[in-house]
């Protein structure tokens, strides 16, 4: 949020904070959510890099296109296990998996 907008909102009586503060998340809960979102973005990036449709990935996983859409959209019903399994099924190795996660972490820190 731009500093001017923040000042304007606070001057109008609004309390401005982070999503984690609003939801009263612990640092661990926030980190887990970020990890799941990073994995979801990685699934989408790898699928698109391989020029696959969601339906094709669903077939590879023994699942459906709608489930892949939920995976890529960060749906809370999707487990970390399923996200990692999808990445492995896409041919991502451990080193690439770590690279995906470190790139996401570096972008957030910037």
C-alpha cells in the first residue's frame, strides 16, 4: 500500500495492518500459508512451462481438471502433499523444488 493512501486511511479512522495481524496468525501459521501458496504457484508455472492443460495434469495425477484448478488457486482443501506430488509428477526434482521455494522467498523479501 502506498504511504499516502495509508496515511489517508489512518487519518479517516481506519486501522491498517497486515493479513496476518487481521487473522491473528502466528508466525508459523503465516509461514505455512505462504509455503502452500508458493507450491501452488510452482505447480502452475511448471504445468505451463510444459505446455500442459489442467486436464492433462489431472489425468497424470488420477484426478480432475477442477482439482488442479483448486491446487493452482491455493484452495485450503488442497494438501501440501498433493502439491508436492503434482510437482514430482511434472518431473520436478528436489533441487528444482527448492529453487521454486527459494525464488518465492527472495521475491517476498525484496
